[in-house]
C-alpha cells in the first residue's frame, strides 16, 4: 500500500457509502464545512472553507492504488488541495495527504432551486454518530455553515445515490440538529 491518503468531512465519514480502507479519525485545523452548490450539480453539498478559528473532524482514507485520477473523477465538483499541514491523525505511513473543496469562485449559496438533500445529510450525520458518537454529530452541526439553505425532504424516496437507511434514534438526531439550527424542510 502506498502513502497517499485523502481527508473526508462529509459522506466519507459514513463507512456504508464507500469501500475505502483503511480509515482513520482525523481533524482539519483552520477549516469549516459549508453547504454550497456549483454549476456542476443541481443540489447543494458540503465543502470546506477556510476558518482559522475552527477545526472539523472527519476521516482519512487510503487512495486506492495511488490513483488520484480516479478519485479526482469521483470528486469532479471539487479541487484537490494539499492538506498535510492542516490535518492531524494517527495513521501510519501517510506520505501524501489531500482534501477536496470547491474553489471559492465556483461556490454559491444554496437556494430553493439548489437545496440540500435530507438523504445526504442523513448519511453524513449517521457517519458522525457511528465514528464520533452524539458529541461528534453535535460538533458536525456546530462547525458547518449554510443552514439557512432549504432542505429537500427526500427521505421517502432518496435522491442521494449513496443514501442509507437510518434508525429512529439516528433520524431523531438529524431532526433535532436541524431544529436547533432553525432549518426549514421543503417537500420533495
């Protein structure tokens, strides 16, 4: 195995959405998550934005076969950024570390025409609950901006391609977090 890894702070945290291994807990210092959309996707999704006073938790994963090209294709809406100095972790053998984020000039605030998907948010929060517990889910909500975005309630018929089934307790954490952030759901 090579030493190329990448940092994920959204759906990558949920091990049910991918086959990347090994995974290790990690933190990105000087970054915050934000809900944004670009011209390449109809819906809003997470990106990382610079914030010197913030730290976000996530996971680092090995880049399969060192194939950055395949990973860049999967993350086509993002730019790959070198992140070695910003991320702390305890993974052995990490020679190269990157993270993906939308270029500032291509990101836009979510709108009713470009909402965030509840099925995507469910996946992310489920991952944080599994990896970091209830405190990790709370930290996710607190270190993410853009909650004024409309949230398309697609739970009954998920539009997110890697949607997962949540238990009642997991759904309650998501719904409580949304209520605490003053979010509004719109019908799918």
